[in-house]
C-alpha cells in the first residue's frame, strides 16, 4: 500500500525539514508532495536545496491550504492520501493508526481526533470552545457525529478524494471536505491522535477570524452546494 503524503506549507522554515524527515521515517511506502504556498521566510529555498525524496511544488502567490491541496492532487499516485501539516503539531509516527481502518476495508476516510484521549498539550480554552462550536454546527448539517471536524489529520482513499472538486482555497477546506464526503456517503472513521500544539509565539496562525469563516463555509457547502 503506497501513501501519498500532501504537505501544504507557508512560512515554516523552522520546521519543514524536520517534519519531512519524520514523514520519511514513518512506515509504509510513500511519496511526499510538498506545496509551498509562496512562503516569504526561506521555506521555498530550503525545499529547493533539500529536494531529495520529495516532490516540491511552488505557488507564485499565497493562495491558502485548500489551494495547496488542490495543486497536489494531480500528482498523487498512492492508494491512500494523507494531509500532513508542515509544523510539528501532528506526529507522522501515528500513520499506522490513521490508515488502519482503510487497510481493514471498513473506511474511505479517517479523521484523527485530538479530543478522544490522545496525548495533547494544554493550550487555549477558547480555541477548544470554538472547535466544539464549529464541529457541532457541521455535525448538525452533515448528520455525522465527529468530535474534531477541524483536525489537520485527514486521510482518504485517494480514489474518493480525487472525486471531490475542492473549491475553497484557504481554511474552508476542512468544512468543505467534511460536507462533501458526507454527501458522497463515504464511510468515515475517527481515531485518537496525539497533538503537540503550538502557541502564537511559536508560529501558530489560526485565530478567531478563521472560526467565523468556518461557520460561513459550513453553511455554504451544506446548504448552497449539492
């Protein structure tokens, strides 16, 4: 079974090489597709100088996470596609747990949940409240019982992922993909994962504006898209 690991990256010069190395060390045959979203901190230079064992793609302007995933999809050749954030918040050593439901033939999509008992760093209370709000709203529309819709670890049978037209270019990817896999009738599983969260001094980017945007995307893709 071949894994296609998609790494969208924007201004993660401090972590990009380490996360690529961790992905390389993870089990299973894999291809690593890194999409630099027009970084300004030297990330693109590091990718060009350390390109062995990866396929590096580059945006000429900043477009967002969804756009980076859209850029990567035509290059996916593995049977399973994993979205891997470029920071160190998610641990590639947990790939076996993440892909197990797909390998066992019971799932088309697996979400790694930060709220099902895995080791996690204690951080922002209001972030956790916001996550529960948008996850609950998403569940209301999709009739799913996910615990962590916004998780950065989403794993797909590649055939299923390629059937989806990704419209949102930024963090709307998370509610969009959730709405669309629900409408497709995909078999969805959650597994507990560890979460090594960062604070803002360490480069965390998401904020309250992204939470408000998530509500917009949930409504858009569940009500106004078939």
